[in-house]
C-alpha cells in the first residue's frame, strides 16, 4: 500500500505517519526530514536547501524528487510507503507518477488533513523534539511525563525547528495554498482522496485513517 499524507504545515502529517509506521509496518518518506538531515550533514543538497527552508519556501522539484527516487530504490518492492510532505507541486506529482510506475508501484490513498489556521500556528510554535532520539513533543498537547526528560530515551536536551516561527509559518501556509492544494484535483479525479478532520485529537485522527486503510 502506498499513500500520500497531504496537509498544511502542522496539520499532523508527521505524527500520523509515525502511527502508520507503528501500526502497519509501513515506511515514512518525509522530504522535510530528508532535507533537514542533509542540512545537518552539510551535504551539497543541504547547503542549497538551508536558506530556502529557513525562509519557508519550497526547495526545487528536482532535488526533492531525486531524494524520493533514491529512497524508493532502497526499499523492498512490497514495503508500503507513506509519502509525508511530498508531492508539494504539480511537477512533483508528475515525477511521483513516473517514480512509482517505473518501480511497479501505484498510489492507493491520498489523505488530506484539514486544520484551522489558528490551530496550525499554535501547534507549530509549541512543537519541540528530543535532541537525542527525535521524539516529538508539544508545549500544550504532549509534554514529557517527567519535566525536561525525554519519555523515550531519557535525554535531557530538546530542540525547536528554525522554520517554526510565526513569520515563516505564514510563508509555508502560502506555499501550501498556492502550490500544494491545487494538486488535489489530480487525485480527486481518480477517486482516491479522503479528507480527515485534523482538528480532532491525535488518536481520533489515527482511528479515522485506519478506517480509510481498511484496518
Ligand atoms: P516539512 O518538514 O514537510 O514541514 P511541513 O509540511 O511544514 O509540516 P510540518 O512538519 O511542520 O507539520 P506536520 O503536518 O508534519 O505536523 P506534525 O505532525 O509535526 O517541510 C519543511 C520545509 O522543507 C518546507 O517548508 C520546504 O522548505 C522543505 N520541503 C519539504 N518537502 C518539500 C517538497 N516536497 N518540496 C519542496 N520543499 C520541501 O504536528 C505539528 C504539531 O502538532 C506537533 O507538535 C504535534 O504533536 C501536534 N499535533 C499533531 N496532530 C495533532 C492533533 N490531532 N491534535 C493536537 N496536536 C497535534
């Protein structure tokens, strides 16, 4: 099974992708995570991407499609994939079709998470992760059980993304509305789009997605 999780910044794509990995043994391919790793490692892709990401703009279609192609090549043919944050433009949607067809894969579902703008800003500006294992937390919705200590690995340092500030979030939303939302009709014509209320709590969204996948 191959699915796309679509939605504006902070809609919960990464959160739900992690649940799908746990519940369905699927693999999450997040272009945002891949680009952040490239920035951290200082690779040529990372050097090109850093300023663009910090400004909340989109990295070039060629770069992200190449990352996805390479990642698909490392997977077994029968491993289910969750595309998280890809495709984000019409050219990326076209590239994904080619990448899948040439690997004898097809798309089963496109799930769009809908969330109010005010909630998105609150979610993004409250988000932080463990610097050790990457476990995600939130100032309001998910604090570590013991203050200052990661529930998962016990690490005591946490970090916030440089693009999680109000100004950059506005730009990221503009990019979503202008370039990503317009690709939905491509998939609607094929009857594979389902919209989920991303305002519901995480477990309710998880259950809704499980229903869509028939599990
Ligand atoms: P990317 O990393 O993809 O960021 P994004 O799309 O802006 O999405 P986020 O990761 O911010 O949010 P999310 O929907 O995953 O929400 P999350 O689950 O974390 O991209 C970053 C940048 O990389 C882009 O701006 C661009 O520059 C570049 N890039 C990436 N892909 C690209 C591409 N294909 N083409 C070109 N450029 C690309 O949840 C957010 C918070 O809310 C968390 O704290 C979470 O705990 C909380 N939360 C989640 N669900 C709920 C819920 N139901 N109720 C309450 N809280 C919730």
